[in-house]
C-alpha cells in the first residue's frame, strides 16, 4: 500500500486514548498510524521497540486486512505499556 496513513482498514478494536486532556479515537489502521507517527521520537523513546513493532504491524495491515489482529495487538501492547489505556 502506498500511504499507510490514509488506510481505512478497520482495526479489530477501537482505542480511545486521552492525550493532553483530549480523547483521540483510533478505529482504523490509518488513524493509528498517524497517531503513533506524529508524536516525536523522544516521546516514544522508552517504548522504542514496541513502537517500531506497532508501526511495522500497521504497515503490513494496511496492505493486507487479514493482519489487523496482529496490528491491533501490537497497538494494545504499546498503549498499555505507555499507560495510555
């Protein structure tokens, strides 16, 4: 897939993440990819390997919807460890 951030492939779960006092809803591969890509690398430094795994999983799911389970699980792991959920 050309641009992962534009993917409308649905995730297997919808994440509602609170960031800076606002709730961000992540229901598609593209929304999740934009969310974890737009934060600076410093913000993800502590969770670098989980962040990288989530990015790769989202990129794969954008090209193959059957991989959304793995992408959803990678996001869940990242968000739980980062205490965003």
